[in-house]
């Protein structure tokens, strides 16, 4: 097997038909398909079990587990995989047969990963902003990838990189991709960039990351801290550390606060103040003393609004660790 396609499913009966149809049309016997039902409460498991029966000419593995989040489902898939390369694909997205053909043509060249372009809302995008070609050399790759790793789902990654270095996803959370942009760059010595469109990203179905902020929305705080801690253990290069600090600020502070901004005082506004308060503690604990507003983009009015709320957040005297720990348990129970 040169490729394992791993797909996590969670209540996906209405949104997985498109991808399953593409997987059905794969004729290559050297591709295995691993479908992991992550604790669905609808008919997802029945659908993917039927898919396996209807595709007895392919190697299809179907796994059912209790809900661990998409990262937990992908980790389960990796441990069952035998392919030389692994492609993580979301159940509501799609892939192209052209991309699969390109992987077959190039997998023997031994790159640590192959990166494709993707289609989203009829726009064609290169998430890495790189010219097509070969990129070789650990230091060169490390610098490129720490500055802009791009999307994980546009990458077909060598399984040996994942297994040997234990580059697994954090479990019991969403925003599970965020930590890996801190980690993968330290293990990559070569990659192949192509302008072929291989991944089709869809947004017509609601997901936790595209819905109104709830308890699991705050997983972005957990995953940002998780990623920075892991990444900082892999290098003593101060330039790389500074890049990772900026990534942490962007993920923990800038993106989170920006998603909680409201015109009028609301619950989200209060949560924003709590995030600002907690950010000061967490960043201090991690040794990050960069000015968070250096990463904030937008109008003068928007930046002034955030700075005004930053000052207001000092009125919160109580440590917020308990609040965010409670939110983690609310989202994931005792597994958090």
C-alpha cells in the first residue's frame, strides 16, 4: 500500500455522500481507505459499513469508537494504517482523482510530504504560497514551514514521519490541526509542492468551527498552548522560537478575540475579556513576552476597540484558569 486515506466521521450521514462517491470510484488496489466513526449518534456507522460491503474489491477498514474528537479519530486511523503515505480527509470535503494519480507517480521519490492546491467556493488556492517544485534540506524546510505550513489537509504525509516522531493529533478537542503547525516543521527534510488541485474544501454544512462560539470553540486556547509547548521542546533556535511565539499569539489571542467581538455588550464580550485576562497568565507561564497587538490587523477603530477592552480586562481580578477548565469539561467531560 502506498497510500492510506483516513476519514473521521461524526454525525456525517447528510454530508459524506460526495466523498464516499469519490472513494467508490478509486480503482487503485494499492490505496487503502480507513473510515473512523467517532461516536456518531445518527446513521453514519451504518452508511460507512454499507460502503465497505459495496466495495469489497478495495481494502476498506471501518472503525467505530467513542467520541474523542476528529484528532482522536485520525490517530486511530494512523495506528491501523499500512500505507507509505497518509492523507487526512474530512468527511464533508472531497478529493480529486488527478491528485491521487500524482501521488502514485511521485511516492517512490521519498519526499516527507506532497502538498497540493485546493478549491474552496470555486476559488483555487495555494495555502503555502510557494512555487511548484522540490524543497530539500532540513534547515530550509524548517524555515519555510514554520513561517507558513499551510493546511494539513492539502498534504499527503509519509507515515514514517508520523509514527517515528509520534506526531499525533491532540484528542478531545477541535481546532486539532493548530498544534501540528508548531510540530511538523521540525521533522521535515524534503517536500514536493505541486499546483495540482487535489482537495476540494466545502463549507455548505455547519461545523463546530463555523458555528456560533460554544464550549468547544474555546478549544482553540487549549490547542494553541499544546502546540507551543510541544514545538518549543523541539528547538533551541531563537529565531524559530520567535516565529512560534507569533503563531501562539495569533491562534490564542488574535483569532480568538476577533471571533468574540460584539458591537454591544454580550456573553461573548464577557468571554473575550476573560480570554484577555487568561492570555496574560498563560503567555507569562510559557515565557512569551511579545506584545499581542503586534499581530492584530484591521482598522484603527477596531484596534482601538480591542485595546480598550484589554484595559477593561484588568478589572477582572480573579484568575480565570478555573473558568476555562470548567468549559473544557463542559465540552468533553472528564476526558478533557
